[in-house]
């Protein structure tokens, strides 16, 4: 059955609009929004109901097969490091090295490093007490400290696996996790620094309410015996190194290449990180390890169903042959990385979730890859990074992370919009610029 371009576009816009309205306005869980949108798109192009169902099942299973273990292990690593005190140890170490002279920069760097395995909202809550303490000691405005830390966490959350949006996009588009991590860090650091400089300028003119969370955080920290500095950093650093080495030795058939082909597999590398994090937990806390693992499994389950819903939605879109239709009518070939960036930006700004935005965008773009000119592995990598950059823009009142920052540090709406929301725009544009520059070397 053939369909006109107009019909395809009407159905696509209807599906996207449904996702935005159901998640942002009606607060429906993203999985069910994606499920409903899949049916709307499939039935809108007159696919038989049984074909829509089978396509959704295939898309759901395919994406979970490639990402299930990675998301689960990445979530487990983050939860364990948070619960056993490693995040606090890493933060205190960074603060001790650069915190006195450059406290806001210290919080940005802390956010970036701690945020590698931990979701941005969890990382912000865990580190907020340290942030408040350093702000009080140095006399730095709280809004500068809080937003600097928030953007450091946010930079890696949008760009780097095992964070769910980046991991899902890599699985949907077909990108090497190792290369995505390495180049994602190269993009995240300039984005973090650009936000840091802007925050230092804008935050000086903003007044916020008094500090308040130090006692709560100290109470949490005092309940545990944290690991050493080395033991805290290794579960984060070792998996990244192993995955990176595998990417570098990808075509090496030597003994070392074969060993790192196994050790550098993201599932194995993250398993090693989880094991190291568990070993570094003090004996007095071992009784809680089962609770930590159960918490991580429950948390990962919520993420996996969203990713699976995105896979189902993407499979239905592919069945409509949207890529072929759009390629015949629209001049997409000349847009390059700008198209995935703009599409993800619109989705993020409209419905608030970076994860939902990048998963939805990747589902739409996957059948368009040949039309957009993303054919080689490096070109697909740039496409995923462009979607990650787009998922940074624009964090505002419909973003849950926006409210975590505002409510936890009692920062008013005007200050949040002026300092944090504008900073996310700067981060997105800086990331896009870095990706464009990287395109000359890939």
C-alpha cells in the first residue's frame, strides 16, 4: 500500500503531538504515550492492526536486546556509588584540589565526573549538601554553585552512555559505545565550560534564598563509612578505559586485541565496575547491598520500558517508509547534523524530558539516515552526538530536573530561567559547534 507524503507527515505530526501532550500536559508515563503514538501512526497509514502489533513487538524486543544489560548495569553502578559514599569522596577530592580558588568550577568538574555513572537528578541531590557547604565557606552565590554543578551533571547525562537517552540513540542508530563515550566527553567538557563562564556572569546579578541542606547531607554521609579516594574513582574510570581500549583496538586480532574485545564490551566493562564498587563498600554496609541492587533493578525497569516504547515507536515509523517519502520531497541531504539537532531540540523544549526527546528523535531519524547522508559509522556517531546536543535545549519549567534544582536549593523561577535555562541553550549550541568541528576530523 502506498501513501502520500502529506498523509505520512500528518500522521507523524499527530504521533509526535500526542507524545508531547500526553507526557507534558497530562503527565502520562512516557511508555504509554509512545505506545499510543505507535498505534496512531500505524493505523493512520492503514497498516493492519496485527501488523502494527507485530512491528511494535519486534521494535520493543530489538532495542531491549541491545540495551537491557547496559542500562541495568549502568543504573546499578550509579546507585551503589551513591549509596556507599563514593560520590561524596570523589566530590570532596575534587573540591580539595580546585575548590578554594575556583569553587564554581570545582562543582562543574565534580558534576561532570560524578555524573558519568549517575543520573543528573540523583547526582544533584547527593551532592547538594557539599555544594551548599562550599558556597557558604567561599561566599559564592548559591545560584552560581548550584547551577554550575547542575550543568556539569547535565552535560554528560545528555551525551554519554550508559545514560539512557544516549545509550538508546546509539542502539537505534547503530553506533559504537566506546567511540560515543570518548567523543561525548570531548563535547561535554566544552559545553560544561561554556555554561560555567555564563553562569559566573549571570549568577552574580541574582539573589537567592539562604543555604539549607548542609545538615541533611551531613546526616546521610555520617551514616556510612565511605571508600578511599582510589576505590571511589576506579569503578568509574576502569569501565571507561576498557571500553575505550576496545574501540581503539577494534581491528586488532592480536592476543591483547582479543582480550580487550571481551573486557571492553560495555556489558563486561560495566559488570567489572559494579563488582569493584561492591568490593569497595565497607563491611558494615554489606547488609544493605541486596537493597541497593534491588533499588537499581527497580529504577532500571522504569527506564527500560521507556526505551522499549521508543523502539516500538521507531519500528512503526520505519514500517511507514517515512525515510523514503521525506527523502523524495524535502532537501534533507544539505542539513546534515543540523536536522537531528533541531528535531531533538523541539521535542525536548516541548515535552521536557531529554531521554524521551532523544529516543523519539532517534526513532524518527533512523529510517532517514541515508537521506541525511549519515552512512558511515563516524557519520552516524556525529548524528547521535547532534541529538544529544539537541536534548540539552531548552530545560525549563516542564523539565523535572529543572524543579529538582529549583526546589532543592530554593532558587526562584526568575533566577532559574535567567541562569539555568539560558545556560542549557549555551550548552546545546556549544555542543553543536564542537560536533561540527569534529566532523572535519572524522
